């Protein structure tokens, strides 16, 4: 895994993005933002699920005005997502922690200047959100909706903000396919040190969105690219957070909680491993201490995996072994193995502090 790019650290409210800050997970509500009650309810759900930064669409002045009441009822950094109408950004800037604009559809540069001024006055960062589906005409005509076109648009807009003395910027370069998304981020990364917000946009339902995001965002994270991310799912809010956190963890960018190694089972198995692993996952979800554990169906690979695991179960016929750092600590009937395993995991976590 490559070293993470050293990006500039900016703040969205009290959450740092970039630099040595942990990679954060973002999401977006789907309520009509002018429906204050529904929007607050969704933001709270996201916050509870572990979301770090939440974004709301601001499609009209009613929604922009509603941000004041929303802000008062939440305690998570809030980003206003603005398209087309710069006046919405000017109103939203009074109540939020960051403005996301797609400069390609804000139009005339004087309007972007006004947004920059409003953000400067309140020390708000701006996310330049380039989307392959809405490039400025000049880049669309020259490059088409390609990674090159996305990068050209981002560079143009970065320069525009820099020329106004504005550098609290983060950048996203989203396309609806993995290939263009990865290419665009890779191309732009060496050209500046602004933090990157990763995402494959409009990625589909949970199954495909998870696969596309794992490939795209995982590839970039392994390249050392990415400071914050959103997994875009046509589905429930909490799923985006769950998948986003899993991508960061399983890419190895964060060491936190259990890394569960479990076998896919086969004709040799003589225990209910699927239920056992599900139970282990549920009962250890609260543990933050990084550790490797293995839950394996038979002796073929169980002993080998257990040697490298902090805590392990090796199932056999009707019974099995619990091991801690390669040493057998108990031989128990099948029904007692998970209880003992969880107890050993908790003890190991406590020992690590
Ligand atoms: S560990 Fe045993 S049960 Fe699991 S897949 Fe390997 S051989 Fe099959």
C-alpha cells in the first residue's frame, strides 16, 4: 500500500479533512430539505450510524432558508449542495459548514466570486464537485465526458478560486463508472495538494454500488489517494455509512476493530459456521481495538490461520478449539465455542488497552 498523499488540512465545522486527519465518511439526505422535520430526522440517523459529515440538497430558496432551523437541531458538520443558482449558496453560507458547488452549472464567474466572498467571510471551505455528467461546455466540447475533461474542469476552477485568494478547497471528480473515476483522481492528484473527496456517483443499488465503490474507492485508497468519501447507494442511508467505513477499514487505511478471517465453508464442514460468524460479528462490533481473528470450519486451514490470528476458533465435529495467539486455550462443545471466543476477544482488547 502506498503512503497517503500529504494533502492540505481543511475543516468542515469541527471535522478535519486532509493532512493527517482520519479518512471520513459522508452521506446525503434524500428528504426535501425544506421539510425540516424529515431532514433533521435523516441527519440524526446518519450521525447515529457513524457519518462524519452530512450534505443536504438546496434546490430552492425555501430549502436554503430551512437550513437555519436544521442547523439548530443537529450537531454534525453540514454541507449545502448547490446547483445552478448562486443566490442559494449565499443564503446557505449563513448556516452551513461547507458549500459544495459544481462550478460548471453555476454559470457566470461573477456569481462564483460572490459565493467565494460569502465563504471567505465565514471561513467556510468549498468543495469543487466536478461531475462527468455536467461539465462546462468548453471542456465537454473539447474532451467529451472523459477523465481528461473532468480534470481540466477541476484545474480551471481551482485556479479561479486560487486567483481570488481562496484555498480552503476540497475536490471531487465523480463519474458513474469506476474507470473514469479512478483515472480522473489519479490524473489530478499529483497536480495539487488539496484534499480529495472520493466517490463513484450514481452507483446504483446496494449490491452494485458496493462493488463499484469497493473497486474504485479501494483502488484509490491503496494508491494513497483520498481524504473523505461517499458511497452513493440507491437505498437506505445507513448502508452508505456501513459500506464507506468498511471500504476504509478493509483497504487497510485504518486499523480499527476486528478483521474477521472466516472460511467460505465446503463439504468438509461439520458445524454451523455461517451462524457462528454472524454471531461473532454482531457481538464484537463494539470493539475498537485492532485485531485479527479467525473463525474456520475445520482443521484443514484453521490451525494455520489461527497461528497468525490474535484469537481463533477451529471447528471440528461437534466440538472445536479456541486459540489465543496460536496457543490452544480451550477445547469445548460446538455450542460453547462462540461464548468463549468472545470472552477471549474482550480480554485481548482489554490487555491491549
Ligand atoms: S477451513 Fe475446512 S471447512 Fe472451511 S473451506 Fe477450508 S476445508 Fe472447507
